[in-house]
């Protein structure tokens, strides 16, 4: 199960890294919200994988 979580984390982090540029320096609210949400999901999934 932890390996599947790590694959999911990898996909979420790719999405997170691609969501940084549309934030335009974190001045656009919706892309910024998406960016922070994806980062939080990645950390959460990583914590689950480490258990």
C-alpha cells in the first residue's frame, strides 16, 4: 500500500510543481489556492506512506 501512496505522491508533486507558474508570484488567488492544496495533499500522502 505504501508503494501506491508513493506513486500517488509523485503524481501530486508533478501537479504541484506545474501549478506554481500560473500563480504569477502568488498574486492570483485560485491558482495559489490550488498550489497550496496540492502541496498539503502531497505532505499528507507522504505522512501516510511513512506509517
